[in-house]
């Protein structure tokens, strides 16, 4: 048995064709006519996809455990199994009109790392692990990022298991139905966590960069606003005497946009839903409900955006109720792991740029309990959560190679076993 240091493994590369084939094979489970995937959490299709991953993981020599919220952990033993694992992963549930790569890429990139190490007879000091997190999308059950949230203690197991879908089926019953109601295991320590993901935005493609070095995730504050006016007939009521709730709503929508622009480059402001009452052609709107989504990279900016929104509502000419319904603090990723991703991209000769995740990911919860980082690769036109979601095979391979070497560095010294 011959021992090597990490530089000796600098030439190790993943099998990009095998990674692509695995992605395409998994995409057949729940495939849609438009080329996407519909595989909602804890359905029979999700069971089939989980079974496929477990089969592949066991073929690679992994042991597989399932916890009580259905998270799957495929572990490759290290020379020192007393060390916490270096973990990677993501999710395989999709949106109703989802794509082939969101989440799935992170899981199968992790599997490809383990396959590559098995092929090369490389063993790490620390064990390596690929996690499949339950119900990341939140399309069937809320809250989103359920499995990683339970693992990280963001909410309790009992709370998650009690959640029901629109048909009244609970998470507990759905897990039991598909055979993934695992053991009540205490969350184990994680030495480091990496997550590879398509960017789900247009920035990398616009800048012609292959790797996004993700420094953190935007914080989020969501609100429900209700503007109270007065319904009146559209004909007899003079313009200057109207209490038009929709007119005030339009001003607030513009204010949300202005608030985000005032906190560039990472400020985000979105009004995604509007409910107009009574929603009649010839009646002045008497009540409008709006949803507001504010995001920023640091809490100081997020607080300033919150204050600006509340001031706009307070200064409106009609009463506005403001209810905050979601708050996620901005989550910086571990500086050492981020630098490892950055250096790894450079060592592989890949173009890269720093990026901030505007979306929530399982890595955001894992960062609460372990050092964490993310690796982005471009997706075509920045489109995701859509059946036409697409990514280039060479970009996916590149991101997986960055993941491979980041995990090797985090797992410590390595050795190869002679045949």
C-alpha cells in the first residue's frame, strides 16, 4: 500500500460522460412531454428515483442510511471513520414543471465523485458522504428545504412530519407509503459540506464564466401587504374623490423595485402576487393584497430595505397593513471552503467569479451546523424551475471536478491501494 499526498492526485478527473448518463437516466423518472421532470416529494416517482440512487450508491461500495425525515446518506468509508464525514448533496424532488438539473446535479455530482475515487482506488482519511435531502422544493409540502432544515435543527422532526399536502396526506404517512420512514437517528456531525448546483440565474453565462464561487446566500424577508380603499362605481365617482386601492398598490410596487435598486448589486425586490377586490371591470378597487419578497446579501441592507418598505406603506394615502411572514438571515459560507473552491477552479484552469446565491438551498441550513460552501455552474439563459432548464455537459463536468478536489482537500491526506 503506497501513500500519496494531495498533489499526487492533482490529475484525477471525473467521468463526465458517466455523470451525464446518470443525469439523463434519473430524468426519465417523471419525464414530461416538454423535456422536463415532474417528480414531487414523497410520491411513487420520488420513491423510484430514491431507489435508483440507493442502488447506484451501493454498487459504488457505499453504506446507506435513512433518517426519520427520509434524508438518505450514502457513505464511503475513510481510513478514520471516527472523523466526521466530508459531505456533499442536494435533492431529487422537483417542481411540477421542473428540469433535469436543479438539485439532481448536486446529488449525482457527489455520486460521481465517489465513483471516481472507487475507480482510482483512492481512500480518504475522513469518510465521504452524499446526502439526498427530503422535500427541498416545498412544492408538495411546506416548509421548503424540509429535510436539511430538520437535520440542522431549524424546525423539529414532529413539526415536519405533521405537515400535510393539499389532499390531507401527511409527511409521516407519505414517507411510510414509499418506504423511506427511516430510523430516528440523531443528526450526525459533518466535517464540511459542499453543494454543486446550476446557478438558476443568468450571471455566469452573461460573464462567460464556468464556475461560480458562492460566497453566501441572500437573506430573505417576505411580507403580505393589504391596502384598504373603498369600492365605488367607476363612472359617477370623480377621480379626485376616489379611494383607489389599486392605484396605491401600483405606487408600492414601484417602491419595492426602487428599494432593491437602492441596494445594488445584491438587493432584490419582487411583488409576485396581487389580489384585487372586487376585481370587477367597472368598480374602483376597494382592497388589494400584495406579496413582497426582499432579499440582500447582508443583514444591515435587509434591515434598511425593511425600513424603507414600512416607510413607503406608512406614507401611502390609504391605510396599508404590513405583515412579515418569512425571515431568513443572510448566510455567509465558510471562508476556508470558499477559498478552496476558488483555488480549485484556478488549479483546473477553469474561469470563475465570485457569486451570491439568490435562492435558498440545503447548504444554507447545513451552514448553521458545519462549514459549508457551494459551487455554481451556468444554466442556459439562466432558466430554472422550468421544463426547458438546460446545462452544458462540459460545464457540469467542470463543476464536478471542482467538487472532487474540494472534497479531497477537506478530507485530509489520501492514499491509493495497490491492486
